[in-house]
C-alpha cells in the first residue's frame, strides 16, 4: 500500500506539471502522512543532508568542465581529429560522430552537452554531404548517451552517493561497457549507411593527420589525467572534477585561446543553473529515499520479486525491464534517485555485486534519454538538427536497438563488466 501511495502521488504530481524535484519531496511527505509520522524537522534535515555531501561537489565541477570544453574549442578539435582518420570512409562522418562521442564522453560526462556539441558541428556537414538528416540526428543522440557511462560520469556520482558504493570502482567499471556501446553503433551505422547516397570526403594525408592530432592532443590528455589519477589514487572523484575543470579552462584560455572572459562568465552561469537543478533533485530525493526506507518499500518490492530471488539473472532482468519502462516517462537523474534506494537492498540480498548493478543500471537509465515520449536527448538533437521530434524518434531506432543489445549482453554476461573492473583496480 505504501509503495502504491508513493508512486501514485509522484505520477499524479508529474502529470499535472509539477517539477520532479518538488514531486519527489511531496511524495515523501505523502508517505509520512500515510504512516502517521509527519515531522517538518525530518523533512528539512533530510533535504539539507541530501545536498550536504562532499562527493556531490564533483557534479558542478564536471558540468563546468564540459562547458569549458565546448566553449574552449576542445570538442571541435576532437571532431576534426576523428575526421582526419575515418572521415574518408563511406559514411565517414557517422564514424567521426561515434568516435568523437566516445572521446567527448571521457571529458564531460554530460549526455546533453555532448549531444549538443556533436549535433551543432556534424549535422550541418552531414546534411550538406547528402546524409539522411533523420538518421544522422538519431546517430548523434545515440552517441551522446555514452557520456553517462564512460567516466567521468555524473550518473555514477549520484548512484555512488545514494547507494554508498565506491565511485572510483564505478568509474573504472564503466569504461568497457561504454566502449561496447560505441562499437554497437559502429555496426549499426555500417548497416544503415550502406543504403545512403552520400558524398565521400577526400582522404587526409599523413601530414594533415599529424597536424590535427597535434592540435587535439591537449584534449586527449584530459581523460588520461582523470583515469590515471583515479587508478593510481592521486586524487578522489571530487578532486578529479576540479582538476578536469581547471585543465579545460587552461587549455581553452591559454593553449587554444578561444575561451574569452565573457565566455568563461557564460560557462559559469550555465553550469550554476544546471548544477542547481541536479542538486535540488538530490536534496529533495533524500526525503523520499528516507521515507522509502522507513516504510520498507524495498521489502514490499522484494516480496513481489521473491519468486525470482533464487535466480539472480532473472531478478536482474526484471529490474532492468522496470527501469527501461520508467525511462520512457522519467528523466535520467530522477530514475537514479527514485529506484536506487528501492532496488539496492534487493540487489544486496540476492548477492549481486552493487558495482555491477550500478553499471548496468546507469546504462539502462542512459537509454531512457533516447526513448520516446520524454527522451531529453532526442529533444536536444531535434532542436539543433532542425528535424521534428517524430522524425528524431524514427531515426533513433536502429541505434537504440544496438545499444539495447549491449545492455542485454551485460545482463547475460556479468563478466563483461566485472572482469575489466577487476583488471582496472
């Protein structure tokens, strides 16, 4: 009954247009009232405690690093560098988008920022070269959602905070699944692009490739610094976010000289607004999380899934189906904040590694950003690519199926996550 009240209140409030952060807060209050335990001090204490977390300081810095990266020219140089090596192939600009998406994912961790950067640069070029703009926009969106999986990942940060799981282990465990998502897009794009009539770009000579590689090497060093620092314990994930922001600022302002004082101000402004949305979600979700725990909602859900308790594979698959369906109607961060405290006790009781669950959970949440009808990344690419949302939905299907196949493989073969994660330790 308690779980029903929580979900019914949440869905009704979202349906009438209330911001998700406040819907989460009031859903927690509804559970309090149902249990007869309403206390305004508990609400305030949990809300403050939700945002008063040292690890969450990484969120605004990683967002800021992404803004500096886009405004400072790092994103454009990565695209140019990828184009020098694969741009001459049939469908070459699509491969450029995929490889650039993987590289950008290792810099910012924001699907919306990466998709916006890629679409703004590549969609006009692809349209001019005769590519199908609908499929091109679909590819941009599918490539953009690799960002929350490859470190640094804001999704892993929030999951790690809520689930009390090592963020460093989550970061390192996400590398291979993120690369597999990129590989699946390569296969899907190869199949799709064979049917297109497009112009082929001229092959770059080795001198031109070396020149563009030299211009992009500063951008390539950023993921090396972050992953290397985490791997060898030089800094924590929060400190890594500060290093990333400082490095992106230095490269954009001093090396490339494209990051002007005015641009820095705009980056700070956008980052502050985005961070405020994320942190107020984390803050109010802590109230809901506290009441979910007090009301033993995980126990109620666990009882419903008890028939699968002896089969971790079936249990994991069932949870992934629930998350995938939720992704059609909820945004990325609310899904993480709502379902983590519900599923984690069930995962631990079933003997499933929380790091492994966290990785496939975030992969699944990422897919929600390109599934209709909500699909925030679909809306971004639709706006930038100048196609309708219905066209963007039509263009995404081959790539959504490819990435969904990766999720299924990760569920069926946990070693794809855990073996590389052990190696990275």
